[in-house]
C-alpha cells in the first residue's frame, strides 16, 4: 500500500505514523517535522501545517497509520479523494492561511499567533472567565 501511494501522481503527501513520531514522504524523500522546509513540497501546501500535522499525528487516535493528501493541481486546488466541494482539515494555504481582524483596543493582543490552538487559548483566557 505504501509503495503504491508513493508512486501515485495524484498523491502529494503520504504522512506515516512511526510510533511516537511521524514523517512525510514527499517526492520520494522522507521528511520529519523539522525537515519539511527542505522537501520538494508543492507551493500550494503550507509547510507549517505539514510540520504541525507530523508533530500531532502520533497523538491522533482516529488517524490511520498512513494519511494521504492529494497532489496540488493548480493554484488553490488539490486532488480530492471524496466527492466534496472543498476540503476539511487540508494542508493547503487556502485552508491554513487566515486573517483575523481585531480592534487595536481589544482586551488581548493577538499579534504573533501562528496556530489556531493559540488563538483559542488566548480568547478562552479572556472570555471564559
């Protein structure tokens, strides 16, 4: 299964769980979370999102040992494996690059955040109390 996934031109990333770690197979090479910057990853994908996935995959009980992502086909588009319009939980810049408009005089400073979990934590600190 792994060999077929690696050879398929429709698959851009094969994330592989390896015990308490994970790697991504991209373009025939194997990359850990800290090595994604030197991978031949298509520019449509977010390198930060791929690195985050590899760090989190070992602790995702519902993820498989192999997680497949379709190859980039055009700006803003990747190969999809299900009949759907858009992708949920994808790794492309379209899905991971976000803008938060926030008033300068708001009760918390959101500058410097780079992950949605950090945004949730900051907002929870102020609005759950």
